[in-house]
C-alpha cells in the first residue's frame, strides 16, 4: 500500500502549492497513517495544510510509494492552515523537490483529465 499522498488542486488553469518554511513550495500531502485509506489521508492532509476541504477528489496514480490525487478547492474550514498557500500557473522558485518531479505530476493530472473529463 502507498506510504504517502500528493494532492494536485486546480482552480481554473492554476494549481495550488503550500509553502513549507523548512523546505519550500510543494503540493499538499503527507504520510498515510496506519489503518487509514489513501483517500482519507489525502482529505485529512489537504484540510490540515490548506484549511480547505478537497472537492471532487480523484485518484490519478497509485503505486507502492505514493497515491496521487487531483482535486478542486472546496469550502474553507474553521481551522487554521499549517502553511501559506498560493495558486500558480508556472512552477515557482524554491521548490521542496526537483522541478522535474512536479512537472511529471502536473502532466499526469492533465493527461488523466483529458482521458476522463
């Protein structure tokens, strides 16, 4: 089973990133807890990191390491977000991981959207 989740959230043609002060900009996501499904982990991590609920959460890819989800921005929760968030059309500087990893994930979510609108 996957160990962590990644959630790519779109609004119009922009994608959401959270700013982790120790690492930089990254997609919302995190570790899957014991006895937690990847879907539940994605919902929890997204809410914790952004203070929004994910809407239309769809699995894009799943392997032994990670589960990648695509979502839309849902309603705001009453809790405070763990990190600052922002929407981008292009990848910013100061990413947590190599830029090519983000590009691969974005491309996968866009391809899946074309296959399953």
